[in-house]
C-alpha cells in the first residue's frame, strides 16, 4: 500500500474551488498584456481595457480544465523517457534561479560564476534521485539579458537530464526555444518529446505581468510544458488563513490554465506554486515553515481533484548554512511532498529563502529524497508468508545474513545511502577520520565533479548550441562567453 498524506476533504476542496471561481468571475484579474486581454474577450470574458482587468466565466474555466491533459511525460536529451507526471508519481529537481552560491571554502554566500554553474550541472547529472536539472544558479559573469538562455545552454551542453527553467524577459524565449530545437532537431520532435518545463509566475494578488503572461502564451504555442508558480504570502498579499491562501492560489492558477488552453488546447501544464507563510516578526517568506508545506500539499490535492499533474517548491530550507535547521526543514518538506504525491518537487540544494544554492546541501538532499521515495513505496509482503520457514531457518542458523530470502529482497526492502550519510559505529567513524557532515558532503561534491562524464551528444548538436548562444551574446555586446570549452 502506498502511504498518502492529505490535509483537505473533498467538501473543503469543492468549496475552495467554488470561492476561487467567484473571485475570478467577480473581481477578475489584472493582465498587463493587450494580446491576452483581446484573446480572453474574444472567448467571452468581460474585459475592462482601462483597468486591464479580465473577468473569467465558468464556461471558460470548464473548457480549459477539459482541454488540459491529466498527465504528460518528459524526456532527456537522447529522447529517453524520464518522467511520467501522473497520479502519485514523484520526481525531484533542484531549486531554481539562486542569485547566490554558498562557497565551501569561506562558508559565505557570494555571486555565482559560470564555473559554479558547470560544477553544479556535473554534480546533478550524477545524482540518482534528481530526475531533472534546473537552471539553478544565475551566473554573474554574463549580461543579465542573456542569463536565462545562458543557463539553459550550459544545462543542455553538460547534462542530458530534462530541465526546469524559465525566462525573465519576453525576448529570451526565442533563443531558449531554439536551443531546445537544436537538441531535438525539429518542432515536431520537441512537441512529441518535451525537454523542459517553464515556470510562469502570476503576481500576487491576482495579476499577470506582460512578461510572464507572454511566456505562458509562447510556451503554449510550441506545446512546451509550463508550471504555474502562484506565490500568495499568507497574511501579507494573501489572507492570513491557510484556506484563504488556497482560495487565492486556486484563482491565480486557474487563470493560468485558461490562458494556456485558450492559446493551444492540450498544452501540458503542472498545477504548481511557491506560496509561503509570511513571518511578520522578520518580514520574511519562510519556505521551511510548516504552514508553507501544508499549503503546498493542500493545493496539490486541489490540482489532483481538478485532474491536473502537480508541482511545488518544497524540500528546501531557510537556513544559511548546511546545519540541523537545513536538515529538518528539507527532510520534512521532501517527505510530506512525497507522501502527498506532488508530481514535480522543486527545492533540493536551496538555502536562505530560495536565494542560495549549496552543492554540499544538494548531495545531502539527494539522500533525503531517496529516503522519502523509499517511504512512498510503503510496506509490501515479499515471500513473507508462510512465516514459519523463515523463523525455522533463523533458529537453526542464528542469523539470516546469507539466506536466499535475504539475498532476494535486501536491495528492494532497504535503502542504502551513499557516503554522505554516516552509519558507521563510533570507533569506525573515528578511525576513518571522524569527518563531519559538511566535510563528507564536500568530499562527495569533489568526487562527483572529478568523475563527471559528459553526455555523448552528436557533435553537430553541441556546435549548434554554442553557435546560437554566441550569437545571442553578441546581441548584448559580449564578444566571448566565459565558458572556454565544451565538455566533449
């Protein structure tokens, strides 16, 4: 039996959805994109051009939900399936768009550079429980206008895993689409086997900017999957109650579904978000707060009720170092997310309110994710009945270390973490250097960087990726990319 955690009953889910529909119907949404306002008006929404508000109808919402697929799959650079985003399947990806990296040598956060990003991709390419990569760091050694496409370029060049990404400008989308086409070979192949998921974020409360709404439309036109990242802050720009926050999240996310499906019915989407319980004492948005995690799991239930696959930013920490707080917040979030069946879980590796990436934390979080995934498999009989023969053998041999039953089922039943997790007794731990968690994690990072093997993409693909990126860099007066050589 697969264990499942739930926070809402069906009656409460239905009431939250009903209230959200009332909000988008009566209060509407502020949309700073004339083309989208025109499209909504053409399909029956009431639009006020003066206030840039659109008031959605129940019919529009119903049509959009009927058109949105209940699941979709992701594929790596070679076209191999990596994700089946459906039902209670769970996949982990690192958190996204950190503006800082935690430097191991100084234990201080600093701006990241291209080499930091390359090291990150080399590490994540070898982490068994990270099914996808993300554009996790924003390198500071390239112009801001190309940082979105440059991150995707590095990810596609150094790692075969699919990418969770996004664009902060309208112009960035075209080059990011072309980079994917360079890998897939054609628009038809990209539609058939998606390589990325784009994050598209409404602004709380009840607003879509020109950039994010246009990204939504551009992705839909090319059947590139999107995840809606609604970010209500409980008690600040959302009601203080968790139910009120869920009403707002539902309203904002439903509006995104409508825009996507009107643009291109059948566009693959994830019902996602990154809400937080605003801490009025410090004026911060703690991703490690239990209330944040509860809202994440609850809107996942709403998304599943609506028949959509889901996403959440959960399984990360607000701590500033790889410490006990980082462990407790990340493990609690990853475990709840897994047991709730959130399909795409974004967050591992992140510290400091989602602003800082630590490679050492990422390798620790990989083990947390492995443990959480093992818990989700539950407890299943494996030739355990009748039990009498096993106990007769135990009494006869005084152990079952090499029993046939043990050898058949040991690896299925028991999760064995890597060297980051210490399970030695104290004397052996001391004999082996008495290393701390931070030291073990850093040693693992160095091992993974050293053992990295590049994906064997066709030479023409890597050449085309670099040609596209260099041309984009020249548009913004950068004659040479910081990266001096491809990994091949």
